[in-house]
C-alpha cells in the first residue's frame, strides 16, 4: 500500500495512485472497483481481490450507544 494524503489532507493509504492508473491506461488489464459500506463488506472485497475500494463507513457520533 502506498501512503498518500486524501482530499481532506489526512494521511491515508491506497493500492493504486493516479500515476499507477495512468500507467495502466492502454494496457489489457481491467480493474475492479467496489464501494463497501461496512467492515464485513471491506473484508469480502479484500478476499475477492477487488482492485479499488472506496469504503463509506460511517462513524458513530460521540456519545452514541
């Protein structure tokens, strides 16, 4: 995984960067992408070798039970 900064300037990690995607352009390689909504779906995507993940996992508000 490559260390990057996301759009909110927070440190993050990605398996593909823009440069990686540009380098793949014109090749025969097809990438798969998923938008998992929880940790279980993220693990399923990892197990299925999905190339690009854009997880949307909402955090519980402070003080919520």
